[in-house]
């Protein structure tokens, strides 16, 4: 019987998506393993109590925790950095604007970067400025994977029948409807900083050749990513 607590999908030859089931939230928390020029990069790692699931998934990929060379957090929420202590030999990175979300023990093990745009181990990054102050997107020009953390995610949504990848027309429609509702509610626009969010979407949509939108929770969208992001941006007219 298939273990529904962990879902592993090979996105490209060098990128794997790992979804860890969180029964307390009834959702999957996503992590990504990248083999970049002989180095193993891990993006996000789930909650602290999901560490055993992540180790189990990595073992299935024939990767030991000490083999992870670099850990990069898309942002500082506990469901993305909670198990980072398991990777003791990894060089760990988080944007400076989210370092206040690290525990005292974590701070000692993390490096921070300050700029709004740059590159880490062959991945370009952009500071998005919404969701958390230090939320970043990472883009792999080699595989055309755009890792957006929770900026756009499918929290609580069911996974496709065959792994994580999907065109996801229903998910695109759901996101579009949410954006329309948000844009038309003046109170929510102000309270939840709609304009700032749209500015981040514009940054994401600059990656015109993106083929995969690798989100922080749930399914991974495949194909027509720039078109989808451009459509969301256009909602604000």
C-alpha cells in the first residue's frame, strides 16, 4: 500500500518535489531537492515534527541528511524551517528580513543575505515583500522551475492522482477567483496589502520561460506559468 504521508515526484532530471502530510493542518508541506553541479540543495524542510518524514523521503532518493550541501528557506515560517537542524553539515540560508523568525538555536547555524535580487548556487532569487518580509522566490534557469514558497500555494488542496505535477486548471481558476474577490473588497485590499502582493506577482511573472510553479503546499503547476501569473497581475487592471 502506498504511504500517503509522503509524496515524491521527479519534476526534472535534477529536481524532486517532496510533499509531507501534516495531519494537524490537513495539508501537504512541500520541500524540494535539487542536484546542482554536484551539490545537493534542499529548499524548505517542513515542520520540526515532520523531520522523520523528510528523512524517510530522502532515504528513498538514496540521500542521507549529511549529504545535503545547502539548505535555502523560501521564508521563515516554522513549516518551512522547522526541521533544518537535521542537516548539520549543510550551509543554511535565509533572507535577512526573516531572520527574526529563527529560534536562538537556529540563528547560530544560518547565513543571511540582504539584497532584493541575487543568486545562490546557480538559483536566482527575488525578494517578494509579502507573506513574510523575507519571502523569496527562487528560479532555476536550467530546469525552468520557479520556487515560490507560499506566495502562491494550494494549502489543503488534494494532490493529483499521479504525483505532484498538474496543469491544474481548477487550481488556476480558484486562485483567479480569490484574487478577483480580494481586489474588489476595499477593506481586504488595505488590510492584506493587495497592491504589495501584485508587485510581487509582477516580479514572479518576469520569469517568462518558467515551466513549473513549485509551491509551498500541495500540487505543482506545469506549463503556461507566465501566462497564469500575467493573468493574475491583470486582475488589478
